[in-house]
């Protein structure tokens, strides 16, 4: 990958303001999880539906199949109340779009919603120093089924302190993705981009940065097989185990 890195997408000022206005405190949120967006079966526009079918995007259809009739969720096609649902959910489901990424991920931070990443091939921004396992959930695309709902519902119903901690960490890191209000001189996407560029600049000895040297492991993310949840063998200590 050389010196490549992921640049966070910007959210329009109007959308950002609306998401912030509807963002509720964790204790006031009504929905466990939500997703509203286009998909391969959408009825709004034939060309949009065809676009999703061309790339064989099935995760969004799986969400509709396994979440639509569940309690305390809001899942479906595009909705006028999109910002309301984002700000009223604990977990925002973030399936891949027609590519690996989607702006929905960055909208979640404005809504104060815990991202659930459903895109196996997507590299997240600033992962060399942001431990995404502490403020998000990553779930395998092939296992978007009833087990995902049960896992998230169990978190809200049985492990509320962990959910609160995830919400708080989302709030703490949101500044890294907010192009519109970089009020902190040390936490903004601009600072993040400069930090990435600096880390990739060779030092005076001519060596590449540590993360690009063979044999140097700079990963901070732990991995647990998603089937451990269904088997009841998921580790209970800490929050990093929720990065699937």
C-alpha cells in the first residue's frame, strides 16, 4: 500500500447540523439499531437498484431480511426522518455502498451513534493511532443475520455500562472527523491528515516510518472470531473484543 492512507469523507453543513440537532443522550435513545438507505431492491429508481445489483451488494438486503420485523429497530429504504433515526439509535448500521466506503460512517459521529461497520474491505481512517475497537463494532458481512441483532440487543439490555462507554468514546473521537468545527488545535481531520503525512515522511536516516518497515507490527486492534458470540465464548473483559 506504500504511503496510502484513508481520508475521512466530509458531511455537508446542512446534514451535519440536522444530525446534531436530533442527537439524543444515550439514556433517551429509543432504538437499538437503525439503517435507512438505498439497496438492490429499492423501488425509488431503477438505475440505483441496478447499480447495487451490478456490484452484488447483498449486505443491505440482509439487513432488511433480518432486522425489519425486530423490536426497537428502524430499518428500511430512504426516509424523511433519516436524521431523527440516526440520533435516536444506539447503533448505526454501516453497510458498504456500491464501493467499500459510505459517508454514513461519518454521519454517525455527528449523530452520536455507535458505528457498526459491515464492510470487510474498508480500511478506517487514522487507525494507526485511533483504536476503533473502543468506539465501534465491526461485523463480518457474511454473518449479517439474526445473530447481529441478538448481539446488539444483548448489549443494550444486559451491558448498558459498556454501551454508555462506547457512546462516550464516539463523542470523544468525533472531532477527528469534523471538518466544519475544528475547534481543537490537536483534534481535527486537518490535524489527522497532517499527522498521517508526517508519519509517512522518511526520517533523516533515510528509513521509512515504522509502520512501513518489514517486521514492525504497529497494529493496535484485537480480533475475535464472530462465531464466539453465538457459542457463548466471547471474552467479557474490556471493550476491544467487540471489534469483530
